[in-house]
C-alpha cells in the first residue's frame, strides 16, 4: 500500500466515526429529553453509556487507523537494502585473524625477475627487458648440449647476453661452440668462439671458427696423434675458412672478426689423470676446478689486467687477421676435476675478486649437472654483466 493511499484510508475512517458519534449524541439527547413514564431514569443511564462507548470507540479507531500510516512513513524514510535479506541465516562469530607472512618487496623491473637464474647483487637492469629479435635470420638465442665421451662428462650452454637481446635493433648471439670426439672416443674435442661486437657479421665468423676447429682437430688427431697437435697450422687453416666465408658474402674479413679457444682432452691414464691440450687466440679462457676447492682457477687464455683503473676489452689477436698470435698450453686434470672453456661474458665475472660469482659456480658445478641447469646458471643476472655467455665444461671421470 502506498503512503498516499494509507493517509486517505485513515482520513475516511475518521469522518465516518465522527458522523456516527454526532448521530448517537443527537439520538441520546432526544431520548433523554423525552419523558418516560415507567423506566425514565434507567433509559437515561443506558443512553449516556452508549454515548460514552461510541465516543471511546471513535477515538481509539482514529488512533489505530493513523498508526499504520505513520509506520509506513517511517519505513519509507529509512534506506532499504538493495538485496533481500533472508529471514533466517547462520551467523558465525568473528573469524580468527590469519597469519600473513610478510611479502618481499619486489625489485621494480619491466618484467618479473627470472627466478630460474642465479642473481647477484641488484642484478642488471637490462636483464628485465623483453627479449627482441634481430632484423636478419640468425642462430638461436640459446643453445645447450650434453654428452659423454669416454671417461669425460660434457655439458655446454650458450645464452645471448642481456645487452644484445634488448636493443633496437637487437643483435644476434655472437658466441658459438662445438663439441666432438675422435672416432674411437679416446679424445674429446671442444671449441668456443666469441665474435667481436664491433664486427657486423661476427656471429657468422664465430660459427665458422668453432665448426672448423672441431673438424680440423679431428683430422690432426687421426694423422698426427695427440702429441702432434699444431696450433699454428690449426688457427691458420681456420683463418682461411673465415676469409673464404667473408669473400662469399662480399664483405671485408674484419666484419667476421672473432676470437677462439679450443681443447682436446686425452683419455685418463691408469691413475685417472687426464691431459688436456688448450689453444687460444683472444680473451676467451680456460679454467680448472678441483672438486675439493670451491674456486675456479684460471688455466689458459688472455688474462686481462684487473689492477688497471679501467679494464680494457680490447683483444690482442683475432681471426681471421692474426692467426699467428695463437698460443697453446697443456693442462692436467686429476680424477673428478673439471675443465671449462668460457667466453669473457663468464670469464670476466669469475675473475672479478670483489664478487662471489666464481664461488657460486664452483659449488654449483662441482659435479656434472643437467644441461638445463647449466643453461640457467649461464643466464645469471649480475650488475654490468651484459655480454653473451658460453661455457663448455668437461669433468674427468665423475658422472655423479
């Protein structure tokens, strides 16, 4: 019922009762004023009583009629819930406060931090940028391998550096590696190349260098044996291959400049000790790891002067221009020891005495790990580490 309808009903009921009251009063007055012969006083009493009853009923009826209208007015003024409230509902007591562990404050980045890779310090800002593709078709941004060659367990991984994958335009992965073996698996063969960033086609030069190195080393082993490996002949022929590739592309040889490090591991002797022949040109390096000492130790390569105020990345030799500057060295591996060939994207971080990156990798790679784990480690996040990273690790006799 609406508010106006309630008011109208109450008003009509009050008028009717007033008319009845007036009629009764008039009737009672006539009755009282008219003389009765036998029961005059008794009739007067009943007439007055009737007037009183009718009067009281009129008053009470008017009040009860106006009450619902007032209640409707009050309800109309009160705000009504938007949804119906159930008449019966189960009310529980206040819930006990739940313990909420403190949330770690995120390090602001353009995308979430990659939790699968180890992070050192505040990391590099470029690590959080999206990966972009180069304008031309190039090799994959990530490469990885697992292998067992005789007594050696081999793991390899190469990841494009944060500084190369987020620029406009993005650059290709300029590192390249190859792993191989002799026909009888007595020798493991490894090559790691790092194209120079200043060379437009350095990724092609690095790929040619690493591929040719393994092929030519296999030939030398079969014809000359492990003791007859010749660094001058090896790097001279690799330089010829890169120069021929540059000529085929119609570019100068400087556009395919790369550095290279190679190794041949001979099967262990009766005591489990293995010999490794390492040759290099440029700033890629070889490191050894004693399983009982959590530290990678520099073994071969072009060491950088870290005592200088500014560490220079300029290399003294490169392919294909200066193959005559290549050098070689023999390294001894005890049972369970490891040899790693790395580009400077990793070697510079290991050589830095102010950080704990070397110690982390020594503990993480104390024994062989899956190639997927090695790849995640190679993709580590650290301040100022923006270059491509490549590592080929060979463990002597430990396949745990």
